[in-house]
C-alpha cells in the first residue's frame, strides 16, 4: 500500500490505527529513497531522525500547541532542502485545540506543492473541515470474523455477539461490556417493548442508565420519536442533556451517528444529520456549551428525520 501511495502522493493523509507512526516512517522512507538502500544520505538521516525535510510534531504537553502549528505554518514557506518533497507528520490530531486546528486548516487549504501532510489520529473524529482535505488511510485492526471467533470461544451466543459488535461498532469489546451484554441479552426484546411504552420523561432518564445496553436501546427509541417532538419538547430535552455527564452526551452522539449512517445507506438521506453529529462530537470534547449545542443538534436531527 505504501508503495502505491508514495508513487503519486496526495497532499494530506489522515492515518488511523495503532501502527500509524510506523506507517508514517515507512512512507517517508519510500518517498525519499524508494529502495531503502540504507546507505545514502536520505536513509542515514532518516534513521538518525535528522532529515531536514521530515518534520515530526509530537505533543509537548497535553496536546499539540498553537505555537507548534504556527511554527509549521512559517516553515511551510521554505521548499525542501534535500528531497523532492517536504513531509510534516503531526501526531494526535484528534487532540488539537480548536485554535490549533483552525491554524492547521489554513496551511491545508493552500499547501505549497512540495508539502505532504501525514496526520496521525486514533480515530477519524477530527474537525470535519480538516478531515475533508485528507485522504484517509485506515490501517487494519483485527478483522470482524476473528473477534467473532474469540467471543464464540468464550461461550457467547450469536445474538450476544451481534449486540456486542453493534455496541463497539465492530471493535473488540472490553470485559465490563461483555458482562453487561451477557446479563441483558435474554431481556433484549422485552426491554425494547418496555421502552416503546415509556412516557417521554422516563425515557429521557433512561439515557443516563449506567448499563450501556439499556442506554443504547433508550437512545434508539428516542431517535425514533424525535421527528414527532414539538419545539418545546426539543428544548426541554436539550436542557436535560445539558446537565448530563459528558459520557452520556458522547454515547448519545455516537449512537445517533451509527443510526444515521445506517439510514443514509438505506434511504440515501440524513447527510445533514451526520455532519451535525460529527461536528457536535468534536465540539463537545472541547468543552463547548453543551445545552446550546444539544439544542441546535436536536433541531437539526428532528429536521433530518422529517419525511423528505
Ligand atoms: Zn537510501
């Protein structure tokens, strides 16, 4: 994969996965000395971390600072010294502050031709305007069938496995989640029926259920109801969510994202909902005003749900 990418490189990549840093190294190697001879000036400088055309940015504190991004911005004006291209590797892009992300966006919007960005992240949950300028490279994680096999060997039934994988969006579930699903799987259908009959205030309270399985079902039921809500209803719900734990909000948004992506595939609409959810998730993680954000998000979702 690296060889074909390096042959006609794009200007910006978002590399996602546990081996992303390794991938970025190999990419630079292929670009500067495709043979990887190990003896030329490129190879020796890459090996020693002293190649002048490779800039590697790691976070100095909790996250990459605005100053670090500004420095990149200034240095971007100078063409490469030894190689045909200049590479910027930026780690932990999902942790950028809004200010730093916007600053990065400025270089990404009109990058000099010789510049290549390799952005490294744990997920694609980054500022959507940055995401849209990147070619996304998702490095492989254990394939679904392998996870299914592991879970089956641990004695979980097919329906339990299906529930688990829908909760983790296809990733390996952790122990508390496996235990929770084991306990709740037999009551799945009954729970769904109960939630359908639940009055709104009680359903809303179920959104902060500690059990992720119950919480998920409550969110799905709420999304079904949302298009029939009045504006007063939406405002009351936003006020309630505004006071909730951050992880309640985050699981609401994550679950809604999964649900809307399904709808997009099935019905070919809901794109507005998806962009609003992605942006909201990003802002929430940066301490935006939760109640205001939820108001605008819920209104957008209600609209997205209304028949076209
Ligand atoms: Zn070489």
